[in-house]
C-alpha cells in the first residue's frame, strides 16, 4: 500500500479523488484544463527530450537492478560474515564503503539489501496490477451492480490507514520476504482497482468503443483491443509510483524492525542499524550509504514515472 | 446540505463497522496464541484451557466480537494482558504526542508550500518555478526513515542545536517540549511540502487562466490581492482533500520518528504490543486509529460543504 499522497501524481488521480471526495469533482475541470493547457501552451513540446536527469534515473535503477541480480557473482564479501579484526573501518581498498560495528562489509550489505526493496516493490505491484488492474479494467467497462460493490469495497479498504493494518498482519503472520511481498502486493489491489477502473470508465463511453461494439465486437475484444491500449499509459505510470510507495512502506517496516529479520540486510534495517548504538555519532556513514541509495532509487522511480506521465498525457490528448 | 451530510454520516457508520470487524478478525484469525505469551511456552494444556476461558477466547468468534464491541461502546477498549494497562490509558498518553507532531509538521508544510506556490505559479516555467518544482520533487523521495537519521546526524549530533532523544510533556515545559519536537516534526514534513506545493501550483496555474482573474486584473486589482482573494480560494479545495489523504502517510511517519527520537506515542506502544503479541492492545489501537482516520475524512467533507457549496448540489 503506497502512501496515498502518491496518488496525486497521476493523471487519473483527479477521478480517484473525485470519487472519495465529492468536492474534488470541481477540480476535475481544473485538471483537464491543465492538460489541454500543456497542449496549446507549446511549453511542453510533443518531442520534448526526456532529458539528462531522466537517463540518469534510468541508469541508477539499472545499476541497482544489475547489482542486485549479480550480487552472488560479483566479487563481494559475504554480507553476514563478521570480521572482528576489521570493526568500524572507513572506506578502504578491502572494504570500499568500510565496515560496520560487527566488521561486516558495508558494500556487500548494501547490494544484498537492495534485493529486498526491489523484490517487494516490483513483485508487490505485479500482484496488485494482475488482480486489481484486471478487475478495474473490466469493472470500469461493464459497470453494473458488481462495479458498485467492488468500488464501495475498495473505498472501505482504503479507509484503513495502511501502516496500522500492515504492522498488525506482518507481526501475526510472520515477517518473511514472501509474506511482506504478498501483504503489500494485496494491499495495492484496491488502489490499482480504483485508478484503472476510473480510467477504463472514462474510455467506456467514447465513440471508438461504441463504434467497435456496433460493429459487433465481443466484450473481450473491446476490453483488450480498444480499452486496454488506452489504459496502459496510466497503468505504467501509476505502477511506477506505486513501486516507490511500496518500497517506502517496506523501508518503514524494516526501520521499525518488523520486516525481513536480521541478519538479512535490507535498506530499511541498514538505516536502522546505522542509528542504533550511538552509531550516528561514531560512524554516520553506516546510515548514509543506504539512506542515499534509497533516496536515489525513490527519486529515480518517481522521476521516470513523472516523465512518462508527461509523455503519455500528450499522447492521450492527441487521440 | 443536511441530506448530504446525513448520507456521508451513514457511509461513515458503515465504514466504521467494517473496520471494527476487520480489526477483530485480523487479530483473531491470524496465527499466534495469547496464552503462550502470558504463561510462557512451557505451561500445561490444562492451565492454558483455564486461561482461555477466563479471557473468553473459547467462545464462538461472533460472541467474542459482540462482547468486545459492546465494551468498546462503554468506553472500555480492554486491558493489556501483560502490563495490565488499559488501552484507553495507552491511547490517552500516546495520542497527544502524535497529534502535536502532525500539527507542527502540517503547520510547517503549509507555511512553506502555500507562499511558494503563490509566488511560482504567477510565472510558471521560469527559473524560480523550475528550481522550486525540481527540489520539491526531490522531497517526494525522502520518507521519514531516510530524513530523520540525517537530521539527527546533522542537527543533533553534529551541530548540537536540538536534543537527539527525549520527551517533555507540553504542560510541563512548553519551550522544552517544542524544542524537542522540532526535529521529529520536520522529519515527517518533507513529503507533505512536496505534495501540497505541486498540487497548489498546478491548480493555481489553471485558475489564473480563468475569466474572473482576467476580470480582476482589468479592474486594476493588485497582483497580491488577486492571488490571495481571487485565485487561492478556488485552488485550495484539492489542497484540503490532499491534506486529508496525507494523514495516512503522516501516521506512518510518526511511528518512525517516535522510535528514533524515543517519543512515547501511539506508534511506539503499537510496535511494542505487536512484538509482545499483546492482542487487545493491538486491536484497540488499530480500531481507534482507523476510526479517527475515517472521522477526519468526514470532517474534511464537512468543511468542503462550507467552502464549496457546489459539492452538495451535485
């Protein structure tokens, strides 16, 4: 369950907010006005380059991914081996980022720790997208009683503050990587459902959909060939933002000591370790490395999502 | 308006009921046995059975739920199995800490985001706007568990301007209390600033293109008056909604800073209760926090009907 605030960044958020807050209906027009303003204003050109920052962000995500995948092959030390002859060292040729208070290699812990964030983030969203996205796509197109029921259901689930529910479930079910991925993934289902349902709904009555139906296309064909391609941009953008949101929740859990248990490293528990036992005054770098990596990863994912959103909004407008 | 509010209130009641059932099921259907917690793992099965009976845990689930919810309506949220503190007491001592954190952080967030958006939206895509938009975008990537340790390292350990840990109740020493609360509050503010700024900025940009703004300009009103009196109000609705939604993220943030700064708030109590499998405490805290969250959304809807009467007509 990502922070709800992440919702505000997608094109579909206006409809989403409109559902939850009737007052937001008024701003729907405003949001529409913005996207058309982009079109006429000429300040966002159709072929505006994605920019240096975008490629920097893509590179960082790629580097983190590669390192996480290749961690076993790379010449890294075992992240959990304690070396008492090398405690609290600064960066050196033997330990590029230094060692912690138990003599463990910080670079190895950092790289192995990224696996938790990546797996939880991307696999979690895949779960949410597969179930919530599919349901939203069909529900928004078909409408009817089931749609109303699902919509109300997702409203109720989203009324629950995510962190409280997640903390309760994680502790009683046990905090393994699999459990956390499932819990956070299932938690994104109502979010995905609402966003994709709203988008699907906005296309369901468009002329090209009616035309397809008039020509005798089956529902399956309409959903897959007419609606889905139009929903994909929102899906991709919102998924990226949700990935960042899930990574934040996992990090929060790990920081509270409620995620994957030690000594398995994750960025959240590395940051926590870096604050424990007075480490902030003796060696603030233990905390700085994972904090910096986490910041860069979240920033990169948000940025890629945001740039894609700008791109896609234009495409949507040209239809 | 009355009709609209009644409908919203009925929705609120339904949501609160479902929340209470979910909280109850959550805690009761998941594995883990409170008797192991209280008696230790080595006690006899007979003793366990007696204890289960004492706690009422041998009854059918629906009966347990009714007993629990009945007591809740009488203001009794239950008592910790372990230290025999009542859940109401835990909440009463913890809630002020979290409320204070949230209020200070929101105060800072609005104080930064609103003036900044009012300034930059007048000249979108100019240098100042670009700097502000880019840097607030960076703030989105700074969750409390990343910011808080950095703030402690710099402002508490490095510069020594603020204490790293400790809590003094406001009633005991307001100055001391505020001094201690500044760092944790700032730590949970980053995301709020970014969300409010970005939302208000884009709303203002579109509002400023409306006819009534051109009208106000042609009447010769000053730029400042137009921004505050004419543009800000219609642009502030989504800000209000965002503030409501944002509470969820803020609750998570307070849990993190409570742990790091050793503040005796609800999150601290919840994490402890969860680690000790203290069912009733977890259940009580989860219920109250969730209901409070829903109530806040309701209050925001209510405010909407006052600032934007169009909501009711719709």
